[in-house]
C-alpha cells in the first residue's frame, strides 16, 4: 500500500519512501526482501496497476534467481523447480529425507567428494532463496 501511495505521488513524497524503508528495517520478515523491494520501487514509473506490476516483477526476479541457483550449483533443473514449488506450497524448505539428494548433482560419496559440504551449501542457498521470495507474491 505504501508503494502504491509513493507511486501515486509520482515519487515526490519522500516521507512515504522513508516510511517504507523503516517498515522494511523493522520487520524481520522483510529484511531478506529489502533489496527486491527497493529494486522494484526504483523501477516503477508509468504503470497503471502497481500490484500487477509487483507480481510480474517478483515472478521475473524469482525465475532469474532460481535459474542462477540451478546453474551455479549444477542442480537438476526440473527436480529443483519441483522442490522449490513444494517448499512454497508447504511453507518451508524440507531438508530431511531424500528430497535434497534428488536435486543434487552427482558427487562421489567416497574419495573426498565433500558431498556433505556441497549439500549444506545447497541447503543454505535454497533457504536464502526461499526467505527472499516466500510470502511476497
């Protein structure tokens, strides 16, 4: 609502912008989403519906982020997307069981493959992704 109000003033009401920043800093849930929100605010100019633009922006950013994560960690594409979709549906990243193993690239379990280190790194990045995009679209 604050972003809509800021947009309606054509970006001239800096008090609204300060209120938005204070709200992001005060909310633990919004801190991980701060960069995403600020990028959106910088990019809105002549749009008719801020909410529609927001949803499109989040979907685009989410797709970029998941594609980058899959590429960087060499994860299995369709399995990772299914895992993330299930996490958003269930409201949490499931780290127990074999779900994480299904998305991992092949790593030797023997001979210093550092499978556990790699797995923990993937889990950490998936959690950061989840926290950034959960509950905002």
